[in-house]
C-alpha cells in the first residue's frame, strides 16, 4: 500500500495490487472514489489465479474494497458482478462534463457483459454518430479499464482494434466474457 497526495483532487491516493489471471492490476483511489486501474502489458496468454490483494496491505478505503471485490468477481464469478456495487469514481476525467465522460458513462451503462459495440455505434449511443474517432480517444484515456469496459469497443469490421494493455489482453477479456455470457443469460 502506497499513499500519495493528489493536489488536484485534494485527497490521499492509496495504491493496492490485485493479482489476477491477466497479471497484477494496480488500483489507485481514495476515500472519495476510484482514481485509476493500471493494467499490465500482456505479451503471452496468462494462467494466473486471483488473489484479493497484497496480504501485507492494511484496510483499504471503501471504494478500493468495492473495486477489488468487483474485479475479483469479474475474474472468478462473473455472474456476481451485477449484484455488487460499483465503486464511486474520483478521477478528473469522470468528474468534468465532456464528450469523453459521456462516452465512458454510456459504455458503462449500455454495453453489457459479453457484448461488443463498434466505435461508431458507441458514438451514436453517446449522442454524436459522427464522432467515432473521438470515441477512440475516449477509450485511450479511460482511467478505469475493465470496470468501464473499453475492451468491449471494437472496429465496425469486427476486428478487435487497439487496446492500451495490448491485443492479447483485449482478446483475453473478450473471450473470458464470451465464455461466461451463457451463465449470465441463463
């Protein structure tokens, strides 16, 4: 656990690590909400297990506990994610009115587990069907991947497109969701 002061948001940021099947996820947040999830770059397919957090870590603020619980369920028991609370978000990008914020909230709200949407479709859902390139920019700036599922945004051709944590990570997340979608639909 590391504490850092964030002057812009006027809070103490706590860092914790979730050991997941796709590698170590670094999670940053404060008492007010989740700031960021950093994904590792994937160069090979993973085979790891999920460990809730670094066993040496002290108690975490509620938003980080909720994030860890949600991500643990996402990897281990995806059907449970819909019953778990999402952590509050406390990142400037998600607090200020902008098209990027609208796109990210639309993605979170409207694109369900196991589904995919094209950049153009997401632009239309967010209110500007001509802004597919801006949607790509919003995906690149998403501070909370997996929870805000930018991996579900693909090209109109069906190609997965780019992903900050690498092509293998995006493929793994999409495959993981496809594999468990029937369980959720049943």
